[in-house]
């Protein structure tokens, strides 16, 4: 899918040897589509992502159908993909969502918190503290069932209503999720306003407050073209889990200024050029995103997908 020997591998000192990509295209990507993607197409998308070498693929969300109609088929989708050789975390907003996921044998779940009052109100219709209180029994029950729990924290770097978000405010929410029992945290730059220095400062503060780097993942949006730069800053800090979306699909339905996620292909191109292992076959991944773009009726926003698919034509 690319010229021989490209990208040229030139390692940089101080970076991880391997990065785990937490693929969110099938959930975070498709939930923002205006039209509902057929269940069979979603299942084939997940299967192709797994075939490309991705080992963590967020499959769907067990939310009420009227909240996110694009993911109303969770009960039908999950059984179609659960036999894949990949971890398949699912989003659960409350205890009822957790029960639905557990009934289908889900072994990894995620809760979705906010670092700001405004987004907690817009996304969950609750105050920040009330939303955390809702998650506490969810996490407790999941851990009692032996299920791995990821805690998403949105608006970590900026909020469309509140502007800049104090670092200590983000750290408080992260600490609360860790105290509940979350195994992993994903720091979300939901509207894509972070810059590398900001990333370093937040990660350093979390470390100072007892959150180890090895439980932290990063989730950047490319609204201002900063997603790869911010990812590199996180890698310098020792982060080894990076969220990305195949083909750059997605945004956030509750934050209109949120554009697409960091494209998985763009991330893989950079990581492979740095000599960092991912286990991902970039050619197969690109072909998968081209295939999905055809079904969505528009080209992929990923620069790497466009560059590599253009070379094929």
C-alpha cells in the first residue's frame, strides 16, 4: 500500500517499544453518523479491524436506544463478534447497561465521566458529582464479576461552554474513578484543543497525585491538527495506550465543536516510522477504512488513508 521501505524507520530515544491501540471506530466513530449503519456492516467492520491486527476494539455501547439510535443494535451486534481474537470493550452508562453487557458475556466495559459540570449536564443530565455517584455501583458490580473497567474522562483539556479546564479538576475526577476501582483511565481531549505542554503538565500532575502512567490512555481529537503532536507528548511521558479511530471516524454528539478522532492509520504511520511496535498491518487497516468509507458514502478524513489509497489507484 506504500512505496518500498516507507515510512523509513528512525527511532527516537525515550519512547515506548510498543503501543497498544485502543480502536474506537466501531463505537465512538459510528455513534456520530447521521444514518444508522446496518448491524451486519458493523460486524464486518469489527472483523476486518481484528484481521488488520488490532487487539482492542471497542465494539458498541449499551445505552438506551433513544439516546444513541446508531448503537441501538448492541444485543444483536455483540454475539456476531465476540468470538474474535481481540478484546471487545463496550460502553455502559449505568447498572442497566452493565446488566445487558454481562448477559452477553462482555469481559471489558467502560464508563464515561466528565471533567466539567457543563458536559456532565449535556451528556448525562446530571451534575459532575451525581454522575460519579451513578458510576460507583456500576464499577463495583463489574469488578465483582471479574470484568475489566475503563474510565473515560471527557473534556480534560478544554470545554466548549467553560473554556479552559483546571488541571486539578481533571485530577479529582481521575482520582475518583481510580478509587472506585477503574483499571484504566482514558483522558479525552473531546474538542481537540490540547497542546503538547498541556499534555505533559496533566500527566505529571496525575503522577504526583498517585495515578501511575501505566493505567493511563489518551484520546485526542484532531480539531486543531494537534492530535499526533499531543500523542507524541504522551509517548514521551511513557504512555503506551492510545485511542484512535479507523479512518478518522467520529466526534461527539453532545459537543458540536468536536470533530473526528485521531485516525488510526495516521497514528500507525507515525509509530511505525518511530520503530514502535503495534501489531497492526497498515495495508489491511487502510483497506478496511476505504471499505467503510464506501459504505458511508464519503471519503475518509485520514490523511494516510487518502495518501495510500491514492497510490493504489
